[in-house]
C-alpha cells in the first residue's frame, strides 16, 4: 500500500508538470482550437495515458507488476488529477497573474498619489512646523512692548557700531552721524543717520538693516526707525534719520554671546522702484505714520 | 559667534515696534540732534550719559507731530531721568 501511494505521488507530480507542458504547447500551437475549458478530452487522455504509461512503467513498473489490483483505481485517480490540472492550471495561473498585476498597479498608483499629495500638503505643514519650532527664523520673537517699561539695565557695556550702505544704483549720500555708541542692554538709546539727495530729481528710497553677529540680532529691538518704509527725498534735500533702539537684557544671559561685546548695525538703502522686492520681515499691518503738519 | 547657518536664510531684521519715523523734511529738530551729537562726543560715545539729550530730541519730535506722543515710561525713560522736563 505504501508503494502504491508512492507511485501515485510520483505519477501525479510528473503528470502535473507534463500536463502544464502539454497545455502550453497545445495552446501555443493552435490557440484558437482550444478554449480554457474546451480541451478535447480524447486527445488529452491519450497523451496523458501515454506519458503516464511511460513514466509509470519506467519508474514503478516493478511495483505495478507486483500488485495488479492497483492499476485501474490508480489510473482513474491519475486521470482526475490530470483533468483538474488541465482544466484549471492555465486559467488559475493567468488569473492569478492578472490579479496580482492589478493589485500591484493599484498599490503603485496609490503610492504615487500619496507622494503627490504629500508634496502639496507640505507647504502649509512646513509653515506650521517652522512657527512651532522657530527653525529658519520664521517665528519672529514677538516684541514685548510692556517689557520696555519694566526692564532694567544690565551693567555690561556693548559697543554698537553703525554702518551705512547704499545700493549701487542709488544716488543718495547716506552715512551714520556717529561711528559707534556704547550702550547697556536694557537701556534705550538713540542714533542718527544722515541722507542727502544730491540729484535734481526726487528719489524714493527704502531701507533694510542687518545686525551682526547673527545671534545677537534676536536681542536687538528697535522701537522706532526709518526702515522698511518708503522715504522720499526732494532734490538737494538732507535729512536726519534717527534710530531708537534697545538691546534685550537677556542678551547677558545667552551663553553663545558671552564673548560678544561689539554689535554692528548695518543699514542699506535701495531705490524704491516697481518690482523691487526687499526681504522684508513679516509686517502684520501697514503702518500709517502721522502726517507732518505745520504747527502754527 | 556663529555665522549664517543652513536654516537662517532670512535676515535677522525685525519690524520696529512703533513703525517708522516720518522724515524731518524741515529739519525742525536738528538743533536737538546736534546737541545730542556733541554730548556723545564729550562723553566718549557713552549713550548712558546722554539720555537727557535724547529725551529732548524725542520731545521735539512729538511736539512737531513727527512722532506719536508716548508715555516716557514706555520709551524706557524712568522718572529719575525726567529731571526738569515734564511728562507730556
């Protein structure tokens, strides 16, 4: 009995492979003659039985000869197995392939759409992230206006050096009135720049500033200045431009700025023209300066 | 001291608290500015010793409508420094 089982297994395995080969070969040769189900049974049977007899005779002939009773039931078993394989194997494989291809394609398309959506969603998300963590300098430290009243001067004299620059196409003469001032953090101080328009035409200028070293910039607060707004100078006019500022008292507690005793405040004037884009900080609302009136 | 790092693509400029000074086209407060400059020169550029002069200048600006009138405390001037000047 064990021998018959062995024989069954061997033959079934061989027939499976042989059946697949048979079906592929026959389908390739004459695909129109055969549908997935309608393989002529007679032809199949003969071929299978031939191969079966060959294989089984060669490998298990000894066992068959010994046990006569297993021939017929074995044959029917093998036949049913082969039939099922013949019927379903090509369909099953192609169906499987088709299904797996479909699901793979769907996954790939889904991943693509997800990536695309992520790229678009990244813009506001990054903004929120930057505001939360303060990375990239976008989260500008809010000015605590009440702090000006209560802050106390720290006894650590800091030298503030003033620098004035003009864009290459700008024809103003722009210079600081004082080269440097010694200031204590927590104390408000005043400084002056002078600008002159030597040309015969009115020129509108707009300025921006920078503080060096970079880390000291976050402690440099200006109460009022002349920056980021258009300033008009008539021909041959000279004006004084004040800067009213203070250094945050927390400057003294920053370990990175322990060795810093000099701060450079650098202003640059540009000519205000259409299409001029200055890197202005986040201005929440437009500022309306009080209109200068002649006091009679 | 660190130079501009990878993340600091923006400049460290912040908008001023009270906005921009209107330009003094008529040079009405120029004398006060000159006084302040002289004080700085005398005191070796120490701003701490010239707070009165700076207060005078700002007062001139306020009176000539070149600056919004503010309480001196909000501008960082304490009562001790007011001296002979009155609070507006």
